[in-house]
């Protein structure tokens, strides 16, 4: 059942939302001096892992489904802008940069709620959900990115480009980077969400209450 919240709580939620969007913007747009942005951690010359999705996971789990959509949309738009700034042709198209992130933001709260209820433990449930959600996000992005790869770097015929696309992903160590991203999201995101939830909960806000049973942030 949806619960009314006070003006003060609404203001606090919007402030927290703005904070998370700002973090995503910094990670997605501020250069790291290595040809990318602060949201990409270079592990080897051909291996980078991103942490940009982690604030989206944390914010959506804490604030709820509606705010998750906002965060996912912001993530996608910032990614699209960064593609133009840093010359990333595969992410120039909205259906590659924005659409998967919008869907990602939409499902975070419900997936996290499910695993927290299933495990009956906030930390374990949140960590598992963040691991799974990062995997889902990766699959969605890579699937949509194949369309831009085919247009920009391939022949434009999907059946002819699929092998070279998979070879490229393997060559730049995308599978390894994805596993690192899933583990990082599970550990870092899970711990931060549980810690922050202790400070954010009050009588007016139970988006991340025990068992995540309320739907007050639809």
C-alpha cells in the first residue's frame, strides 16, 4: 500500500536523488587522464571495469522504483553525452546508451526487494541482487551495442558481423571486466546500501525498510 510522505521527506528524497545523479555525472564525464572517465578503472592495457552503475544501484535500492527510473535515465543520458565528448561511436545511439540504462533503473528496486525478502538478510540479499542486476545490465548493453557495432564497424549485416563482434568483446576482455564489475557492485554496493539505510530510514520513509515490504516509492 502506498504511503503518503511529508514535504520534508519529499525534499530530502529529491536532494538525495540529485546527489546520486551528480555522482553519476562526475564518474561519467570527468576525465581520468587515461583517455576515459573517472567511472572506468583501468586494470590492464586492454581491461577496464566501470563503476558508474553502482551509484544507480544504490540510489534506486534506497529511494524506490520511481527514483530508479530517474537515475537510470540520467545514467543513459550522461553515457550518451560522454560518447560525443570522448568519441565513443558505439554509444552515440540512444537505444544503446539510454534504453538499457532506463530499463536497468526500472527493475533495480523490485529485484533487490525480491532477493532481500528471499534471503531474509539485507546485506546478502542486496549483494546478490546487485550482482545479478549488473549482469543483466551488461547483457542488455552488449546486445544493443551489437547494432551500433554492425553499423559503425561492421558490414551492416548482423549475420555477418556477429562473429567479429564476439571476437572483439573477447579481445578487449569484456567478459573478465563484466565479472569484476559484478563483484564490485555486489561488495561495494551491498555494504553502502545497508549502511546508508540505517541513516535514511524514518517514520515517513520506508523504501528500504526491513524486508523491503513497502511500495511507498512507486
